[in-house]
C-alpha cells in the first residue's frame, strides 16, 4: 500500500473547505489508491467550526483517510505537508478599499509562506485559491524563496472549466469531447478565456470549436463576458460564492499536476511566467500547461492573433498593478 500523502487545506472551516475535504478524503484529488492525511487550518474565531468539520470527517469513516490534524497553529498545520491548498484569506467586505484587502492578504500570505518554507516537505506543491489568487501566490513565492517557484501555483481551473461548460451547453456536447480552451492571465474579470485552439471530437473527427460554434460574434463577446462574470452570477443566485465548483476545480488542478494531463490535452494553471508569450517574467499568470511526472510546462508556439494579444496584455497589466499594490503594502 502507498504511504499517505499529507494535504494541508487552509480556511478549512469555510465554504470551499467544507466542499473540498470530503472530495480529497474520497480519493477525487489523488486517486482511489492513495491514502491521505488531512491537515486543516483556520483561525481562532473559526476553531469550533473547524473541530466540527473534523468530527464529520471522522463520522464519514472514509477508508482512504488515515488521519486529521485540525489546528489554528500554522506551524503544526504545515508540518511535513506534501500538498498545500491555500483557501484561507481575508475577504473583501462592503466598503473596504482594495488596498486594505490586499494589505490583509499580503500579511497572511507572507506569514504562511514562512511557515511552509520551514515546515512543509521539501517538494511541497502549493495551490493558492484565496483571492486575489495570483497575487497571493506571488507573495507566497517571494517570501518562500527556498520553495522552488515551479511548486507555487494559483487556481484558474475553475475559469477553465467554466469556459468548457459554456461551450458544452452551446454545442450540446459532452465534456470528454471538448478540450484545450485556455484561460490567460488573472483570476479576475480581466481574465481572457480563449477558444481559438479548442477542439471538439465529432463522429467525423476533431473540429475546431470556432468552426462548430460558427458564431464569432458570440465567442468574442457574450461567451467571454459570461465566463469572466460567472463568479458574480453564482453569488447573485446563491447569495454565496462558488464553492462546490471551486473545490472540484482545485481537485482537478492537483490531480492533473501530480498524475499528468492526457496526451494532446492541456489545462489552465496560474504559474510563474518565464517570459513565454511576452508576459512579464515572475508574474503568476494563467497559461495553458501540460503536466508530466509532477511537473507542468507551458504549452509553446500557439499562434496569438491581435484580438488575443490585447486581452492577454490587459490582464497582465492588471497583475502588474496588483503586484505593485502588494509591494506597497509591505512598507
Ligand atoms: P469562506 O469565507 O467561507 O472561508 C474562508 C475561511 O478562511 C474562513 O473559515 C476563514 O476563517 C479562513 N481564514 C481567514 N483567514 C485565515 C488565515 N489567516 N489562515 C487560515 N484560515 C483563514 O470563503 P470561501 O467561499 O471558502 O472562499 C475562500 C477563498 O476562495 C476566498 O478568498 C474566495 O474569494 C476564493 N475563491 C477563489 C476562486 C478561484 O477560482 N481561485 C473561486 C472561488 C472563491 O471565490
């Protein structure tokens, strides 16, 4: 039998935490043959609720779940973890300035970077979910210099899956038949959902999504806006932000990263830029990636038209602004 993998979930008493821990404990993230030990972190005001989550995990008697550490101590939470899912953060409340929210999250991610650097397993893979996801990941990367930068990522897989969902609805297709959409940039409303390279498997072979949809106007306007605004639409409907879809996407992100993407298929991940596609090096930017043996690589050589270029640069510019806002909070 395999040794258990230790998985940290921060913000574990929250909505996404509540949705993701049973998925992980059931093997959705790492497979049905991989035992796990869950490390759950939250803050003091949520300690009792966190303990309730631990009680439910015990009550669910998951065969793959070999242990639960539920704590408000960041050092204990990070100890020897192999995977860290960073869901905890400071939410934007009504009337708060962007800078104030940024400042709270910068201090959280600075402190958690240090704890991970000192106490996590040396090869720990990190996924930041909490918003502003790309910039929180950037702060974590800057303040955990001994964690390889390749190991620090942020979640844009939810946006990627949302883009797939819109195409599936439109074409009345099945998810296994559509692939290679791309989310470029920030996990925010400036993200660019790009279908120019996406394909659909049909009875007469692979076809471009653009050909099959045959409505460039929809693809270039409403489709993009729907994906960009989907988070807001969920809040309007549920009076709560996306949770089950976010949890599921986080499992997809880690599963593909660890176990690999299928041949010929890529996914979107927020990763540090090496300058690919002219994106400022060092930003955490969502790119199309393939994964093999636990390593992601940015898909190279895709043709970028003028329409795409503008949108890719606009979302990069927003990330550059967020980065300088984050840095201004350090002083
Ligand atoms: P909740 O408010 O339900 O849960 C957040 C939890 O984090 C709370 O239990 C809180 O006590 C805890 N927390 C706060 N500060 C902490 C700290 N310093 N250490 C540990 N825990 C801490 O929010 P939820 O709906 O679960 O969303 C969590 C985060 O995901 C938010 O930042 C949200 O904006 C972000 N999202 C990101 C998405 C993405 O695709 N990247 C999509 C979904 C979601 O909106």
